[in-house]
């Protein structure tokens, strides 16, 4: 997915639903924002983890918006 200004974000949701969910995001020189709608919703908004956790500017049970950086961002929850 392209950023709103430039760069891109690559999203993966390797664990879907049940008692645990995880989303892995690689922000590739992301300028502006990129929003990802989860393939499977979380029961509660997941926690942002990893070296770029602050890049998650908005997190809900159904989506995340990331902003301006390079590196990995992880979301985990249930």
C-alpha cells in the first residue's frame, strides 16, 4: 500500500481471530499515512509493539493507521 505522500507500507496478518491476533507491518520510507483494515477484527484494540510502535497513529479493533518512518511495527492482541 502506498503512503499518502510517498513511500509504502507492507501489511501481513499471520494470526487471525481466535484467542490471539498479530499484524506485522513494514514501513518503507513511509511519508504521510497508510491505513490497513484487518482481515479478522480484534475483540479489543491491539497493542503496538516494536521499534516503530509510535508510528501507529490510530488503532482500533478493525484497522490501523501508520505514519512517516521506516522499520517494523507489530500489533498484538485478542
